[in-house]
């Protein structure tokens, strides 16, 4: 009897240890109705983007890219947040190096410094992920191509940013994932490594679809000898098939990207409705419309949309072809760089363990030039917006009025560095683009 009793006590001890362990945490799944989520701890993931490191300078001012002091403070803060919050995985939505001169492609003599910045961040993020044994999913930003800003993911020699830090045991784009056997976490599909898009399964029941939306940009250049129309067509077809497969397998999906669809609010004052983030191609059925149609078709499978690029703390509501129904809500991650006069920031996102729907996020931020250390400044999205924690972010943002969202968003847009210096309302709603009032048919 004593032996049996000892074994039972040992079992309780081990069970308690596993429950409280960061890496083996067991999350109690809430019921599917979101009305009972109050005061229940939800799982999280870390959301990072737009570091834009200039490794040749130390300090950072508003209107400048990230210097080494801010970069080190950022790494220390993220390390502390991971240690305390134990997020399930990390998503980095692109843009690694400091901004380069607007010359396409980037001259060969300027590439060593550009590549040094890319390598420094990829190495730093790898060290962070390795230390915590956490999955890190990276996807391309427009500044990340070796050939320069808005260049294809691979250059003239078919080299990608990953060529700068070769690693056989734990390679990008998805760190700390299993490459064989399909054991979670793992890459699900990586059909075109030179183009930068893929999908991964970081946890059970969730597929993260990492798109390379630089391909869709108005400013895209084909440094690798590819064709923008053909590349975008392949990605869009793959994207739809990924969602189809996820639906068939009963998985939920997060769509992650760097450049979001819709209007660039920053450039709207100069260009008006022509300030679209994505090129209006192909003429018969623009990529913007194809994307919105796919999201509409797989609305029940998609649990969240994530993007970077704008450097601000913003959101977008995606609409169906009628322009009346909100099919999904997309949230951005602030940039670490304060080049657009925003405070540096990043997010810890809460999601529901069962439905994988996004519930809330906390934005951690610091101020410039005091960022020798990051500090403790942060805010919760639901608290800032006055939203109920009984609902998902999609529910809260679908039920709220456009004017209220505009007003509330303006208060956090620059990551608490004052109101935006331009009208941000044009970037909130993402709707179909029509030509001659003719509605396009399905994806081309």
C-alpha cells in the first residue's frame, strides 16, 4: 500500500509540475460560446514586425530607423515577455533592415551594409527563439530582398535573405519546427522557397498561412527574372488551396502578410483612391478582389488576419463582394522603428484555445530617445476601445460603428505618440475595386 501511495503522490507532483511549466502548459479550453470567457486565461502568441535595423549607428530619434541601443532594448524586452507570458509561438511579419535609397535594384556597392542589417536581425531573432525553444514564423517584407526595396524575395543569383545565415539544423522561414513526420510544430507547405510564402502548423488545430504580399505591391520589381503576374497567380491559387485543405482537416487558419490590401492612408492625401497598397492587377480581376473573395469563401475557417508594413497600431475591416458584410478583421503590428514618428512597439495577442479566434492584444511600447531600456509602458486593445471581453475581436469590431472605430483607433494609432498627422479613416475599410461597375468573377 505504501508503494502505491508513494506512486500516487509522485504522479500528483509530476502532473502539477507539467501544468505549471511554460513549455508544457495545458490550457483549459473554454466553451465555444464566448459569453463565458471572462476572467479565464487565454493562450497567446507574440506578434513582431518592422524592426528596420541600422547596425552602424547607436542612438535612435523619431524619424529615424532603429539603432543598436534600441535593438538591444527590444531584444531584452521581448525576452522578458516570453519568459513571463509563455506565448505558444512568434510571428514576424517582415522588414528587417534600415530603409535604403529609392534605387531599384539596389546598387551592388550598397548591398553589403544592407545585408549586414538583415543578417543581424535574423541572427538575433534566431538566438531568441533558440533560447526559449519557441517556434518563430518569418515572412518577407518589402525591405528584405537582397536586391533592395520592393524587390523579389530572391535576387539575380537566386539568393534569399536566408542565404546570409545558412543553417541546416534549424532553418528559416519557420524556426524550431519539425521538418519530417508532420509532428507539430511543422511546416505544412513550402512550394516555392525562392518566393517566400509557405504555411505552418505551430500548434494543434491551427494553420498559419504566410503570404508574400510584396509580390502584389505597386512597386514590385522582378530582380530574380520572374514575372509578377505569374508569381501572384501561383500564390493566390496556392492560398485558396491551403484554406480548402485546412477546412477539410477541420483546422482554423491565421493569414499573415506584410503589405495589407486596401488603401494606404499615409499616401491617400497625395494620390486619393489610387493610393492602393496592392497594384490593380490583373485588370480583369485585381488581386485585392481575389483575396477578398477567398476570405469571404472561407470565413468560417479563418480565425485572424495579421499584417505589418504601416508601422502603426491599426486595423482593417475586410468586406465581402457586396461591400456590406464584414467577413474578417485584420490587425497590424507596430514597427520597432520610429521612422514615421510612432513609438516603437510590438504585441502579445490573446486567442481562444478552441476556436483560435483573436480575443485581445497587449501592445508593449517605449519612447524615443529614452529607449536605453524598453520600460513597462503597455496598453490593452479591449480596454482602450472599451470592448467587452465576452466577445472576440471580430465580433467587437463588426458590431461597432465606423465613426467610433475611427475615433478610438486614432488615439492609439501612433502607438501612443499623439494623433496621426493624416486622415486614417481611408485605411480601415477594405472593399472590392470595381471597373466600369462590372463585378469580377472568381479568382483568375
